[in-house]
C-alpha cells in the first residue's frame, strides 16, 4: 500500500511537471523555449486604445487568420490615469478585457508597459500632469518621477499579473521603457526600472527592451535578466537584417534575435505627404527574418485611430501627428485588409508556421455618399463664462501652471490702460493661437511666431484661443518646460506688456450651442448638423472635411479627433458605425479658420490628399 501511495505521488509530480506552463530564454541556443519546446513568434502590433472596444475581436481575428502567433500592444499611462490617483479602465481602455480576448484566440501576448511608450501619442504616453510636479525630470532616477511610476506600476502590473503565461494567461513577455537609447544613456536608471518591474512580477515573465540598432548600447542592460531587442524597417538589400542584428550581437552576443518593430508602413504628420511602403520588399525581408530564426512583430499590423486629443508631435521642428494612425498597415484603419500586404505576409507565415486555415476578413459595409449641411449655432466666445473660469492673473499663465494638459484655453485681456491698441505681439504661442477682438478682427498665430499683428480698435477685450496640438511624443526636449510648455507667455503692444488676464477652459466634447440661433460668423465657430440613420445602416464611414480649415469633430458628444485639411494630407476622419445610433445623430464641428458649409460621408478614406505648408 505504501509503495502504491509513493507511485501515485510520483505520477502526480510527473503530471504537474509535464503540464506546467513556462516561457523562457534559452541563451546558449539563441532561442525562446515555450513549454519545453523551441518557440519563434510572429506578432501583430495593435493598440487596444486606438480601436473601438466592439472591434477588438475583429482586429485580433485578422491576425489569427493570417497565422500569426502573437498580439503585441502598449499600455498607455496618460489615458488610464488622467489625473493623479484617478484611473480609467472602461470602454476602449479595458485592457484586461483585451488580454482575455487575445487568450480566447489561443494566441500569446507581448505587453509593452513603458511607462514611456512614444507611439506618436501625447507626451509619449506619460501623463502630462507630471510636468506640474516641482523638480520633475521624466525618464530618469528623479525621486518624484520614480514615485509616480511606482504607483502606476503597482496598479497596472497588479492587474495584469494573473494573465502572465506562467499563471495560465497569454502574456509571455513584458517590456520596460522604450527606445531609451535615443533619449539618454543612464544605465543605473534602466537597472532601477527593471527592479521596479521585477519587484512586482518576479521571474514569472521574460523582460525585454527595444531600441534602434545604433542606440542599443545605451538603451538596455548587459545582463541575462533582460532580453535586448531592436527595431528596423525594410530595405531591399538582402544583408540588411544581418547588418542590423550585428549591432545587437556586439552588445548581447547570445539569445534569440527579435525585431520588435518591423515597420509595415510609417507615421504621418500634418502638412507632410502621406507615408506608404510597398508590399513586395516588406514580404521579402520578412521571409529573410524568419529564415534567420528571428521573431518578428509587425509594427503596425493594424494602426487604428488616435482618437480625441491623444496625438503627439515630432521634436525636430514641432510637427503634430494627425488623427488617423492607419500606418499603411496590412489591416486598414477601418479593419479592411490591404490585400497585397495581408496575403504576402500570410503566405510566407504559412510556409513556416502552422496554417490557421481561417478565411480572410471580408470588407466591412460602409455608410457613404451622404451630405450633411453644417450651420453655425454659436462660437467658442459663448463658452467664456464664469463656470469656465480657471484663473485671473496679471500675466498669462501656461497650461501646466493652470493644470490643463489638453484642448483649448481662452486667454482674455480686459483693457485697463489708456492706450489705443492697434497692434499686438503674442510672445511664445504654443502651439497655435487665434486672436479675436471686440472689433471683429481675427488673426492666427503660429507656434513661436513673433510678428506684430494689426488689430482694429476699439479693443476693450482681446481673446486669444490657444490650442495644445499635443505634447512631444519622443526626444530629449519633451520634459523641458522652457521648450515644451503650452499656452502663451506674454502679449505686448509697442513696449507695453498687457496685464489683467482671465483664463477659461473650453469644453470641446459638449460645446455650448443653441440650435435655435441663426448663423453667426464669429470664429472659432460651432457648426451643427444632423444625420438620420436606420438601425440597419449603422456602418463605418469617413467624414470628408474638404473645404474646411482646422478644428475638431464631435459626433453624439464623442470627440472623434482633429481635422486640418488646410494642412493635409488627412482629409477624412474615420467614424466607427458602433458610435452612431438609430435615428438622429448630431455632428458638431468646432472650426477655427475656414468655413466649408457641409461635410460628406464617404465609403473610403482620403489620407493622401494635397499638403500645404502651415508652419
């Protein structure tokens, strides 16, 4: 009997060993090992926060159907914690629901926690309220920064820990920081970041970093506790992958090769031609990577949309990113496939991995060929009320001083000097300002423009609407408030500095308007139109803003994003059908510069329209 009990115990032990889930790095053999077997992954990059929650399953399916093994996503701190200690994990931000969906497809998952992520989002995904903390220096060992990061990691890592692969979930790898080598070279900071993650997740997951090959030595840690990966795009030279991996091998001689951002397309900027990448060299280089044994993440597989005020900006000369994040990826902004890229990637994948044998996604029905007349029903001037008042002060204050980190602030000067104001100079406008006077004069001021602006008197009040076009998403200047503040610094007339300012926060999601008003012509204007939609016609659509200038589109009290056909190349805004409703749908445009009269709903996007120099 005793021997039988011993036998049962041994059998149970062997069963546990056989069924234990594990994912680790086999350093000596330059590979991953999953459940005791060599593992190479092909991952689809997509961001849950750029996709309507109702469409997550569809976008994951597009990757599964192409026989990809893995989904990769960032987590986005600034949306999840919009103010200190206030968290949002609802709707498009329900990251746990997204993780569970990935798991339901029997796919593995790679989570890029950051907390800095870049991703062309405002402040690189860091919450801009960090800028209002004294002596703050982000992406460093600065005590204030580490304290804030630690609280965030307590929250997010505590939520995802049950979904690590070793705990029965899909998450096989977790990234800390992102492309740090392009920002700094502080190895002690990176070691501290690794410790913060390890203190919360232990050895249950593979930690990794990602960097450009040329900056990899500054962006990672020379230890086998952290896998170093690199990112690079497409080049027709057959030796290009090996050329890039040589930089990695100089730093990390052993371990699996990973391209964590294999670029299927590229990002866009307002006022710059739309970026595209051809399919043929992409597919050819993908096959070279697979033959090398490298694991690959397609950045992006599906780009999605940078909703609302989420977009970031480029550092070299302040260039904001548009609302669309289509990225010329294999799966479009609306979830339709770009056939040449999708099938090219799928055909190669199925030569080397187990085929899914699933049908490819079919085109989604669209709502199109409809025109909506937009009538002016008010102005942002109407929102300058006591309820919207933030602060009165002698001199104008920055957004950061006001603790406002997105949107539009109205700066209103009330004249208290016996001077005829016929010219003013707005000092340090960040990012774009619009000057409105009592006389009806209206002028636009570009970022850091210092020219004198003629203003027709009389001018008891001057109102300056200042738009935050998004904080820098990347680069060493992103935390320098002398460079990257928002708002205005001063306004002068001649040698006189104007004093006596009131600051108002304007509501862009629910802008005040009176549908009974007759049209006025004061800008920035609030324009309203309605569309009646049958329950059977609630399909995705694209709103064509051609003929308008610059502003925001709001549908059914949801801020869709920015439009700027005055700059291009994006002329249409993608609107998911799930955000429409049966019956009357309200469309609101907050227009700053040029009135177009009507908008058109189209069945296809215009992302490559004419571009104009607006800076």
